[in-house]
C-alpha cells in the first residue's frame, strides 16, 4: 500500500509526513461510517474556496465581485474538481466498499470531487496553509491561466434555457430520479429531459441544485455539438 501511496504522492506533488492522513482522505464512507474522508472533505472544501478566491482576487484586480464569484464557481464546481482528480489519477487509489466498487464509484464525479477536497484538507493539516496553497495552485494553474471575467459565464441552467429560447425550442424539465444517503450527506441523481430532441441527460450531485446544474451542462454541451 505504501508503495502505491508513494506513487500517488509523486503525482500530487506533495509528500505526506503523516501517511495516515492520506489514507483517511482516500477512504469512502461505504468502507466505514466513522472513519472516512468526510471531515477532511469539509475542511478541504473551505480551504479550496479560500485559495481560489485569493488567487482570483490577486489575478484580476479590476474584476467586479460578480465576475470573481462566477470565476470561482467555475473552478470549484464538482465537474471541474472531478477533472482535476482524474488528471492526478486519484480514482486508482480510492478505498471503496464492495457496493461502490461494483457500481464504478472510482469513476463517479461526485466521489472524485469529494476525495480531491479531502486530500486538500489532509494536506492542510499535514503541511500547513502555505504548502497546501502552493500545491493546490499548481494543480489549478492551467485553469487559472485560461480563465477570465469574460469566460466565466452564467450558470449552466441559465445558459441552457437561453440557448433553447433563442432557437424557439421547448424548455427542459428536471426530475430527481434517486436520492442516496441521509442528510446532510445525500447524493441526488437528476435527469434533464429535452423533449423536442428526445434526449435525456443524467447527472449526480451533493444537492438537487448541483445535480441539475451538472445535467444542464451535459445537455448544453451536447446541443452545441449537434447544432452549433
């Protein structure tokens, strides 16, 4: 296991002093209700928001509050975090219960995003704020370089609605198809239906709103490929 974790730490660009923190950060709640990454995820979520907020504040001294908020939302949303986690190969190292393994949990966006946040929380405890910030900014450097106030658009549901209205298409409908877990750690499955083109897009999120946004993003991406 330690050999595997050494390879992971090389990918992360961070060497843990306390390996048990990294092991905990990789452990899903399906393995243990009491010893899993949820508390570290809570800490990492807050730390990530602060790191990205400060980076954007310094990078765009002329940007308005709304622009900064939209850029931050774009960078810390679940879909982006899952992409970063995949780039780091995080799915290979997750410790999942039997049910999650069988259902392909190591590929699921919500689990990958949560695990990335938990690792940030673990790095904060292990190495302090300065070192944690340095590593996280390295992970997000390409996205920070690419983002701009102009590129941080409205949320996906709004953009999808505007795209459809501009072409006189019917508006989408959203439906929660499944809710897993107990509050406040629930997972929502939502489908976004586009009746006019007979397509359904399914996404998952830690809240109904997040799941709807992810489903809308998938729908908009498909529409833009088909029609634009």
